[in-house]
C-alpha cells in the first residue's frame, strides 16, 4: 500500500519519505536506517512505526456513532412564491421532523432548510441553536428564520425541506 495512504502521513511527510526511497508502508516498516527516520520524523517516528507494523494500543469501539439527520421535504403541487403557502408547508415539515425525532428520542442543535426553485437550483441553509431540541416550536421558528433570511421572494419555489442536522440521543449533548 502506498505510504501516502497510511493514517498520519500527510503530503509533506509522504514526499520526504519518497525522497528517501520509501514508497510503501512495507518499505517504511522495514527501513534499515532508523536513526535517519527518527531524525526526520521526530516523536512521530515511534507511533508511525508501530502503526506500520500493525500495532496500536487504542481501544477499538464497536459502538457506532449515532449521529444522523432527521428531515422531510416536499415537492409542491404547483410552484409558488406565496409566503403564506411557504410558511404553511414549513410548519407541516417542521411538525413531521419533530414527531420523527421524538419517536426516535433524537435531539439536534442545528436546523437546516432546503429551497429548490423552479429552475431546479437548490439552496441549503442551516443555523445552530444554543440548545439541543426536538420541539416543533424550536424547529419551526428556526426554519422560518432561515426562510425569511434567505428566500428570494421574486423566485418561485418547487420544493421545501426542513432537517435536524447531526441528530443524536440527548446524552450526546450533555457534557
């Protein structure tokens, strides 16, 4: 495997190792001039050499990080630039997102909206909240704040979406 693909080896280090004739992880692991590598890599030498030999004392977690998004979007029956119709749809989408998040006991501190215009261009905007939530009122308020800030009322919308980004169980947010 190329040395540039080894975790912890960046572009500059890979180039330096290539200049020493080390092009693969195997060549690195078996390089005979330890003193030269220690001088070139400093403290990182020991860690990188352990990794090249397949040794690592890190604890391997079998638990999957449970971050995900919870979102809903809808294509409108007709393209619109009617603010009240957009607000009504954002309300419905926010309620659906809130209900799904509560059902899965998920919270998020980042809300995003998707606006797809009639020319099929898509704009996504998001904002962080100061607290994790799954409450309809919080989601709807932030989604509407984003709509009011970014929606171009001279354009017609064909799709709207509301998403809770990086949703997780509440204990993920407690520090």
